[in-house]
C-alpha cells in the first residue's frame, strides 16, 4: 500500500504528458498516417523476433527459421510482414511533402537533402558501431562464419532503406505513375522466371524496385485523393487477397511472405508477384482502417504512444536485430537456452521465444536511449515549455505565436505544436526548420 501513492503519481504524470502531446498536435495532422507507420514498423520488428533464430552449434552461431521446420506457422508472416504498408505511407507523405516544399519555393535538391539526411545519420551510427564490433570479433578469434552471420543480420534492414531512399529520390518522376505499370513489370518478370524459365539469374532483382514501387505509387494516389473512398480500399483488399490465394494454391508460390532459409523460392528476396499482391491486400485493409484509427487516436494515451514510436521509427527499425543478437550473445555463458540458442523445431520453442520478447524489447530500449539522438538530429537538450527536446532538425514541439487574443493561443501568447519529426521515415514534415519567436529562450 505504501507504493500506491507513488504509482498513482506516475500514472497521473503519464496521463498529463499524453494530454499535452494531444493538445500540442495540430488539428490538420492525419493521425491515421502515423498509426499505420507505427504498426508497420512494429510489425516488422515483432516478425523478425519471432521467425529469426540464432542457433548455437560447435562454438558458433548460425541462423534458422521456425518456418522451415514448422510451415504451418506461415500465417505469422501474413500478420507481421508489413513492408507494403510502410511504402504506402512513405509514398503518400513524400508526395505531400514535395508539393509543400515546392509551394514554399524550395528546390528539389533542398527537399531531397532534408529527407535523406534523416536517413543517413542513424545509418552511419549503425555502421560505425558494427565496424568496431566486427573488428573486435575477428581480433578475438571468433569464427568467420559466425561473424558473417551476425553482420549480415545486423545490416539486413539497410536493403529496405536503400529502396526507400531510391524511391524518395524518384518521387517527382513517379508521383503520377499508375500502380498498374510497376505491377505489370513484376508480372512479366515472374512469368519469365517461373513460367518460361527464361532470362538471366539476376532478372528477379528487377522486382526489387518495381515491387515496392506498387505501394509507393498507391501512396501517391492517396495524396491525389484517388483513394479517399472506401470502395478503393475494398477493391484492393479483395483483389489482392484473391490473387494471393490463387498464386499460393495453384501457381506454386510459397505461403510464407518472408524468406525462409533453404527454401527454393523466397517471396521477399527479391519480391515475387505473390508478395506484391499480398501487399495490395494489406494496403486495401490499411485504407479501410483509416477512419477507425482516427477515431481511436482522439484519445490522448493511444496517440501519445503512436507519436513516441514515430519519433524514433528509424532507430527502432535499425537496431531491433542488434537487440536480438546482443541478447543471444550475452547469454551464451548460460548454455543453450530454449527459444534463444536452440533449434526452432516445435511448439516448445515458440512458447520459449515468446518469453524472450520482453527481453529483446528491453535491450532495444537501451539501444533507443543510446542512438535516438542520431535520428533526431543531435545538438544537445533544450527545453520548450516544459518539454525536453534533443536536436535541432527533428523537433518534437513547434512553438509559435498565438493567432489572436480571443483564443487560448492568444491568451498564452504562444502555443506548442507537435512537429513533423520523422520525415525520412515517412513523417509528415514539410522540410521547414521550425522558428522560435524572438526573445523566447529555447
């Protein structure tokens, strides 16, 4: 009972902070966009933690997947392979941001540097740390195969960022491209690869940009207002689901929508037609959920949670595999722990792995605390109306003068607004640096 007042005080502080985030958010911000981005990021993280195993064997580590020994787990990949939703949001926000930048007189080069700069900083932090780790492992005699496994796993998120950066740079060219064009490219490539068995071995990699260009151009269509009706979402959901079921059941595509070590065909490496049609279904479902998400996020606590994830989306994405590997390596001294170092060969492994998820999350939280400043711009701490904010370019709170004496903003003389904090990750930033009123110390 002695702890009850303290716990009550902490809960009140959380609720108070959530209310302030809610009040600081502009009415014009589409909270559904942030919710979809957060769901996409967390889906990828949880998916990797559930289907990636580092098995200890003969003094080294190698990767394995429960999907290889338990194919009936394929529906897990249908839930957590959410990359299409991320590209949908990315295309929507990039085209919206580019139009806003042009309206303010910014050049394409200025806009692109602002967006890609937010990608480069956190990536450089990851590369630098793993360069040091790799050198340390090799110098201490770690098996070369183990080092290769760890480095490959740690840097695996970078392929996604390279594709995102390329599509972002091509935004002016693809802003009005119909999604059927890249879908047709994927269709023809797969017909040549799997139907006619023609073409060079690298032909499938043409699907890497084309496959993710499909949801990216759907995002651009969203910006143009072409997907505002629920009918558009239903068409995408029904068509994508029907096509995916047909491809898996009758065309020989794998049921798992992620790569499985040892499998003859991967739906994701590079993307196949089945992965793209599955992404269409996901995009349709995401569009149908927009209104419900907006209503749910009118409440301060859910919105504060979504905003927190969005502020560090790239940090979470880049470091989640490092969190898994850190946990695995740090516990090797204890022997082969179930669900962590053992072969994923049955339901017992799944139950044990679920127990490790909170540990992965805790280690990821440590990584987040150490490296989030690289995403948010660095530059030390500042205080804005009671908020502690790091960095200069990725501001959480925007401060400006009130619009009049009659309203709340006018009475207080200034109002805090949630800034567009994560542009490179799909955030609704405009590229402008927030301005602070003269004489207001930040």
